C-alpha cells in the first residue's frame, strides 16, 4: 500500500476579509505547497501498490497535513483489504511513533 497526499486547486480567489480562506469557496484553505502557498484542498490517498487502485480517500482543506488524516486513511485502507496490507510505503509525513502504534493496534 502506498499513501500520499496531492494538492487540488480551488477555483476561488482569497477572501479579502480573511486571506487564509476562499471567497466563493469558503471551505478552501491556504496550505503550503512545495515552495509556496496556494488556496485549495488536499486529497489524501491510499492505493494498492500493484494495481494502482485506490483503497481509501480523504478530502480535506489544504492547511491540514498528512499526519492529521493518516490514522483514519490507513484504517480505512486496512478495512477495505480485509487486513491484507503487509507493507506501507509513504513519505516522512507519515513517520511518527504515534502513527506506528496506531497501525500495530489495528492488527
């Protein structure tokens, strides 16, 4: 299983009264993307490494990072595969002792 998040641009301008959110899309938030900040969402995905088919998906505002959504995302993916996940590949956003303990508690 592979986990990561990708940015989705919101088609909205920033709210002049609150620069951290969208004007016509108030659920969109400004998040750090690579070397800058953009308005939009993050799509958190868990996919099967062999088939590239999605196992679990969580859509969230761009200011919420992987660490916040990783436990639920991994839980959903493990449930979707009837606990047949053996290897998890992810970037450093998914590397924490707390998350490891959570994953081991699901077994």
